């Protein structure tokens, strides 16, 4: 997408498919003449006009509400026209075609909008900063109330305000340093006179708090990719169904029933957990099942957490030990022993003791949990353990969503401030290095809100938006 493109654009702004209401949105630097040509009359800005949307012969395509927003007081900062009619795909397409036809008559060059182009223009016209623009997509994609609330906080500028406040403090400190470097004859003992070390330490402490909040916000936005792995018939599909609260996977006593992955998203305390049920791991001559097993190992490689499900009646099975050895050492593994309902109280107590005595195995976190997917016992402990592994702390819940790029920029800023602190541990003779690290830290913070952003980054961000937003 070309960042500087000022072509008039049009798109359907509502979701694809049939609906009670459909919205067509037009944005351009100037739309007064287009509106006059389309309706044969002017529209009062920010007033709802109920009228027909007519074709070139004056026949009504649809009738509905026309809203005109005069720039810069609009979503994009340009003139914006919204046509709210009935939500049939054929009707909306005819309205779009008529908009393009009118523009062609006026040599206006109206074209279909690219994904995210309306929001991109809002960013380019300073209606939103980059973090707020990303929050638009996050609000649309929010899969829980907690995520939607946090996305709205981001959109309202809470996250941006915290970042900008830190950036302002860094730039103020940097300004003092630059002034000292410009006038060395005054021999100002900068670090002492302006309490630069103390101010730097305060900025670092507030930045660390922001990083902790960003981690929580990223967990809430992205969730975890959890793979259920284990031998056939240990209850992976039953566990998925129990966690999902629905029969999303086929369950039979026949080994090898699951041939391909089944994915379901659940929420635990508002955190999205993407659970993948996979084919049972075993040696087989069945071609189709072999393909499913290969896909299981591929999913295991991509997992954030691996739930190694085992039959509680045979906790020391040799095949399970072989599976454990093959699991990637970099990924947390949660050992879950299913079919607790088939054990006696004494057998369950013995197994629980064995689990508690296990602290480390094959380089993995060897936490074990006893569950019964059939009776739905032990599931709360499993849910809590998944949140613990994710690092979720409900008492420190982030009021806004964050992305990986935000966290990367915050961590990079922290590293530059740490280098500045190291230079400050000497004396004023290294103020130029001190100032340079402050500059780099400030640049990283500004990347979050888009004050310093490459065209490639903007293209990547906005291309992930839906068309019409």
C-alpha cells in the first residue's frame, strides 16, 4: 500500500454476507461536489439524511441513511460519506458501483480501498497514533470481554499516553545533556547538578512497570497455543471437549479415531487459549494415521505449551517415556494424567505422591496434574497451571492490549537506558555516550506510537486489517 496515496477510496464497511444493515464508506480530501452529483443536493455535515440511493436513471437502488462528516472532523481526517442501507451483498455492490460511476463522470478517480486504508489515513492525518490504530483491529478481533475492554482502553489512548509521558521525560533529560555538551566552558557538573542519575533511575523503574503491563496485555491479546499430545486413547479428545464445554472432537474407544488436528479456542479468566487436539502418537502402518502423526509433531514444534496426556493407570509407560524424550526441550511441558475416575483412592494417592516427588525430567518442566476428563475433575487446577505458565497475573491485569512489537520496543528502550546508566556511573566525561543512549531509547519509545516508523512496518500493520476499516 502506498503511504502517500490520496486517491478517493470506497469500501463496504460492514462484515461480508447478509445482514440487516450494510454500510458503504467513501473517503476523499473533498466530497462536496461528489455528494451533489450523487444525490442532486447538498448534505448537512453530521446530520442523518433519510433518502434513496438512486442509479443513473434515477431508480432507487436502496434507501437509507446518508451521513456526511466534513474533514478534519471525521474518522480518516478527510471528508467521509457513509451510506447506511440494507445489508444484502448485491445491494451493497450496486451502491459501490454507483459511487464509482459517479466519480468517473467527475473524473474523480474513486477506487476500492485496500485493507486497513481508512484507519491508515486516520493515522497519517493525525487522528490516531499507531498504537491506537492497531487497537482498532484488536477491538474488532477481541474474543473476550476482557480483551474488548482492554482494546478500547488502547483505542482511547491510555497506552499511548503512558509511552508518551516516558518519552517526554527521556527527551527532557536528553535536552539537558545536549545543552551541557553545547556549552562545555561553563563546566557544569551535569550529573550532580540536575540529579540525572536519580531521574534516569526513576524513568527506568516506570519503564519496567510498563513492560510488565505490556506482557500482560500481550498475553490477553495473543493467548497461548496449547497442544494436547500423547498416545492414542489417553483421552485427548475427551479433555478438549471438557475444557471447551462442548463436543467438538469425536470420542470413541477405538484407538486412532483422531486423524487430524482439531482446534478450539477457549477463555480462561479472559485469556484466549488455542487448544489443539492431535492424532495419538504411536507406531503404525496406516498411511492416513501416519500423516496425522506427522502433523502432530509439526504442531508440537509450534506450541507455546505441550500438555502430555497420559493414562493414570500406567504412569510409567515406556512409550510415554519415549514421547517425553522427543518433545522439544525449549517448550514447557505439562504432564497430565487422565482417567483418575478409574483409580482407587489408594492408587490415586500413590500416583499423586510420585508426581509431587518429580521435579525435573529430560529438561522439561515436569509438573503433573491428575484429572478425569469424563468426570471433569482436576480441570480447574489444569486451567490455573496453564495461566501460570503463560505468566498471567490477574491482579496485575493490563488495562490495554499490547503487541509483540510494542514489547520489543519497550525492552530495547530499557536496554539503552541501562547503557546510559552504565555511562553515568563514570563522570561527565562520557556525557556524549550518555546522550546517545538516551536518543536511542527515545527513538524506540516513539516507534510504538508511530512517530518514527518505516513504510514497510506501516504496510505490514494495516494490511492485516479488514477491508472497510
